[in-house]
């Protein structure tokens, strides 16, 4: 005898279920899942940024996350990882994405690391501060967002160009003093005349 199986609609299931004598037994299943996220900005040497990033040198956001819990091996789908940049001034707001989608395969560790290069920045002369947020969204195999999502906010980060850090001919304290003394009277005697 051959085994027959098929995917059916909810209405078809209910029709078959209601044709059986007695009542259906329902098992309440709870799934324990936890999503932990860590992220940091790294410079070209791999050192963690101190909140200032020179855009003339390669930098990236490293994102690490861990899915854990008793239901971890039940979760099949894809991870969507994004870093959102919100300008604190006149700069553009934009989002950088990791690889289009990162597969989550059951029976693995549940730990992931991705690096996203920082690009697309327009910087003001004195630097541009941005608020940054990493978001991780789980997408089911049915291509819909699952209720597994997490966020990691950064402190405000200042992006700058080293060539613009000190503009040419910046007045020093002594040049400002010299300019002020040319305009102001030199001695009290001159004021008394």
C-alpha cells in the first residue's frame, strides 16, 4: 500500500477533521528562541572604532548574532541584515545591506558573522555625525518576515576626511591676537589724546 500525502488548504483539513468521530486533540507547543546581536565599526586594521571614522580609509561594520533556544532547529529561512544611517546634519540617510540573504540552516550553531563595507557617505567639511542602527530580520521560506527581529544601536559616530580635518590658514591664537591689536588702540596714552 502506497503512502499518500499532499498539502491541503485549511478548509480541506477542517472537512476531513470534522468527518472523524470524536474530538481532535490539541497539543499546545511553545517554542523558546533568543536572538542576541553585537556590532561594531572596524577600521582597515580590524580595530574597533572609537566613534570617529576617517572615510578615506576602508572601514566596515561587523555584525555578529546568535539564535539560541529549544526551537532553534525548527527555524528554516533567511536572515536580512541591514545597517541604517541617520544623518544628524545635512548628510544623506541611507541603508547598507549585507549579502542579499543569509541562510539559516537547522542543526548548526546558530552563530553568524557578517561584515558590511561602509560606503555612500557624503561628508561636511568638519565631519558628519550619524546615528547608526543594525537590524536583523528573519525571513521565512514563504518569503515573509517572521517575528524574529533584533536591533543594535550605536552611539553617535562622526565620519570625517583627514584631508579636511584642519582647513588651510586656520587662525592661531597669536594671529588672532595680532589682528585684534591692529584694530584696537595700542596704549592708554593714545586714548587720552
